[in-house]
C-alpha cells in the first residue's frame, strides 16, 4: 500500500509511509486536532508539533493532553507551540526527559562502526 501511495503522489516510499502514519494518528487518537486543522484553526505544522509531543506519552492520556494544548495552539506560532507543548509534556511525564537523556548519553558512549565505502 505504501508503494502505491508513493507512486500516486510521486513521493519517496519513506515520505509516503510517514504521511500514512500521520494520517492514522489524525484520524484515530487525534481527531480533535484533525478537526481544528480542517476548520483552519491551526496549521498542519501545528498538528505535527502536537503529534510529536503526544508520541512521548501513553495513548490513554493523549486526548487530555490534546485538549489542554489545542485552545492555546490557535494563538501560538509553531515554534512557541513546540516549546509550550514540550514543557507541558515534560511536567506531566518527567520520566520521558530522563529516559531520553539516558539514551542519548548511552548512544554517545557507544562505539561507532567504521564507515563503509
């Protein structure tokens, strides 16, 4: 299916795969965001910012997080929304910050393989 979408839209397979994934999120757990985008209240980029932050929290809490952010998203630039959403998510789920920091440190300390030519 991904390849068919990619061919129809003249996109790379990976880009089509990302669009399909985003579409399933907007049509599923993020219907309020989809509605806001459909009404022109927020842009597609605003929706992507919300989706990015929602990816770090349990799906069961996504609707409540989305409900808190959507009203303010209408009045913020994409950059300011990204900062606000990240801060809200980190306050609600501080363990994600620790987990990401630990993973980043471990990744930096991991031996890297030699580049292949």
